[in-house]
């Protein structure tokens, strides 16, 4: 397929990345570079004859390995598109691709960017990026602390119990330290402190939930778009007259957002008048408990997006209470 602009596909790994350059005339150029600043500079030199400015670049959001390269390409005036690996994989399956190598994947990514209108990525503001990294670190350490507590229940020897208790205390102290740093970071910047305060105006949303939502939610997007991005929308499964499965949450997108919404949704169903009415209506049409909780997570996320976009607190008078 011929494209009107050059496109670069990048398959990235921890130590290296493979690239595939599609030129407007249809030629293909491929190469491999180290995933470090030296490799970034070598890539820029390799691309220089083809005019780096305005180049559309696609790379998958694979772990954390893509971040440094994406920032480097952005600084060099490239149009960087950070892709969902699941979509690229489906694109390859639709084309009947049988082989999977780094070079093949780089070419597939370039083909995907050439054929789709991919959203251009931009780095986060520095203060928001720091809050996001702190809250993701907080979530990860909390998971470790929970795992350590569960492991302690099965220990029988005194020495193992003693060391496990020390580990648990260390993790508890570190969780508190990270949370303090995140609160301090949010308090220092009005662009963070304001949405955190506004989000806590929703009954059921506490400070930690507000911090994570402030750090994670995209800005300037519709509530419907963000709900799809977070994976809290229902997935329908039916075909003809004989195949039908109850809708389930699609669970595509940010795990951090979905995980943090679960308990606030349950709390809102108990204490938020608007959510209570919503829950009763869903129960009245036959939804089970988990379906109602999933719908409450969806509703809660939409409220959060509206609050961040408008800069106004939650107003109960806008909601049906009977």
C-alpha cells in the first residue's frame, strides 16, 4: 500500500528496538538500534535523509520500555502514536500474518499506522506525570503489602514469621511515605489540587481514589470516550436467535482506573442517594449484584470525567432521587 507520508513502525524491547520505515513511494527500510540514548541518536541519523520533522511514528505501549524513546522522538518533532498492542495484533490476524518476529512486528506496526487515523501522543505536564508515577507506585506497593499479609497466614516457623512481620512493617511504612509524597505533589499545584478536591465531592470517592483518578484520567475527552478507554463499558455477545450471553464488563484499558473504582462504587451504592436510585432501577430490571456494581463503576467514572472537564463539584440536584 502506498502512503502519502513516511511512516515509521517500531517494535520495542528492553535492550533494543526494530524499526520499519515506509516511504511514500512504497519502499521499505528496516534497521535495529539499542534502546538507549545512543540508539536514539543513531535512529535520528538514519532518518535524517528522509526528513524527521512530521514523521508519523507508531510504537506499542509495551511495559515501560517505550517511554524514553517516545519522549526523544517527540522532542525531534515527530508525530508519535502510542498504540494498543491488542489492536495491532488484531490487525495482523486480519491480514493472515503467520510469523512473529521483531522485524515482522515493526513492519506490521508501520502498516497499522499507515492505514488508520491514529491519535497523536503528547507527553504529560511534568507535575501530572510525577503524580501519576507516584500513585502507580502506591498501587503497586499496596498490592505487595496485601500479598505479604496473605503469605504470613500460612507460615508456621518462628523465624519465617519474624522476617515476614518485618517485611510487612517495611511495606506499610513505604506505602505511607509514597502516599505523603503524592499528597504533597498534588497540594503544590492547583491543576492537581483542584480536581482532587472536586472529585471528593462525590459521596463514595475518598482522597486516594481522587488522587488516582486525577493522575490517570485523560483531559478534555467525553465521558463516553473515557469509559471505553477505561474498559468499564459492557460487552454484548449475541448472534442470531440462539446465541446470547449476559453482558459483561469489557475490561479493556487502564487496570489502575478499574481497580480503584470497585470499592468506591460499592460505597456509593450504599451512601450516595443518586447512586442508590440508580442501583434500585438496575435491580428492578433483573441485573445481578456484580452487574449492578459494574454499572455503578461506569456511572462513577462518567461523573468523575464531567467534574474534571467542567471544574464544578458534584451537584446532587442534577440527579433523579426517586
